[in-house]
C-alpha cells in the first residue's frame, strides 16, 4: 500500500530509514521502526504508558487469543490490511497478511509494536485523517476502538471488507457485578455505515478464570476505568480470581 506525504499528498518512497516524496518532504523512521506522520498538534495522544502496560500484560496471558485466531481465520495472506487504532499490535502482529499497516496515536503503543513486529508498518497518525491512498485496502479492521466511518469507506477497495470487533451484551458482566451496585449490560444495536453493507454478525464468547493482577489490568483496559471512583476500584482487590465472560461481536461489512 502506498503512503502519502502528509504535506503535499504525493507518494512517499522509502530510502534507507526515511520516507521521502518528490517535493523532498522527508520523514524518518523512529529507532523502533514506526513512522510518525502526525502533523496535527492534536490533544489526543492515544493510550498512555499505564494503559498500554495493562493491556500488554493482560493480552500476553493469552485470554483473548481465541479472538485473535478467529479474526485471523477471516483474512487471506494476499490481503492488503489496515488495522485502525492497533494499539501495541497484539492483534496486528499475529495476522497472516503480507501487506499490513497499523495506525495509532499512542507513541508508547507503537514503540512496542514496531520493536516486536517487523511484519507490519506502524504509522503514528490519527485514524480520522490518515495518510493512505483511496481504495488501497482489501480489509480494514477496528478492534475495540473509535469508529472512523468515512476513512474506512475511503480506504476500502470495491467489495473490500470491514471487520469491527466490539463488546457483546454480557462482556465482563462479572467484573461489573463485583464493582457496581447496578451493573449494566452493553448496547448492541446495529451500527450503520453509509457506503457499507452489514453482511454478518458473529458472536463469540468464552468464560475464563482471571487471576491476580490480571483482573486489575483487565479493568484498566475498559472505558469505565476513568469514570469509576477509587472506592469502587478498590473492590477489585477483594477478588484473587474471578470467572469472567468474554463476549464479543464481530461485525462484517462489505463495501458496495
Ligand atoms: C481500547 S484500545 C484498542 C487497541 C487495539 N485495537 C486492541 O484491541 O488491542 C483503543 C486504541 O485507540 C487509539 N486511539 C484512540 N483515538 C485514536 C485516534 N483518533 N487515532 C488513532 N488512534 C486512536 C488508542 O491509542 C488505543 O491504542
């Protein structure tokens, strides 16, 4: 897939450790191997060090490897794949596609991703204004991340496929029951995306015993972490282990 210069939109060519366009705008790869093309001084700098640490520790225990395998089974080796908001590359690094790009705004995430996975090009950029050509991807992925609807449609080739992973109704319900007096279940209405057609929705679930620090790390990966009081967070320490439902929806859309 071609990467476009964020200044003049001409194609960037790789020479050594740099990417340069015909107008001589030049961008160096970071020492870990990711490419910073983020010219916007955005307030959003993606997940911070502590969030990346928690997610890395939790995911590397293998709790979500069944999800990673399920998605990998939907991909082909010759797919051009873009993972939007790839974090530290836990999923991206695993996928079998030869031509892979992961995009995220978290420097900590991409440092880890690029250092450990040389099979993917990692771009530090917003997923809402990314530096890739129109209709360059066979598959675009968004896993537990913000939905950049217009960019997804722009990036996909005709008949290309968008795969979105989101929590199903009962995802982490036992963890919520431990913390909250009135735990709620997740909303799962169909998400409409203009230009794409939902072709299937695949629920996948598993119940696993989560132990020790992994419980706190899992909670830190959730969107509720920042809105929960310290008093409620302290309840996590009352459990040494907990049977937790991992319950996901994989939505598959095709570009019309
Ligand atoms: C919950 S994490 C999911 C990461 C990864 N997909 C996974 O499941 O392991 C959400 C990710 O979105 C990234 N993110 C949030 N807003 C973004 C934006 N506007 N552009 C790029 N990345 C963004 C964060 O840095 C974070 O890595």
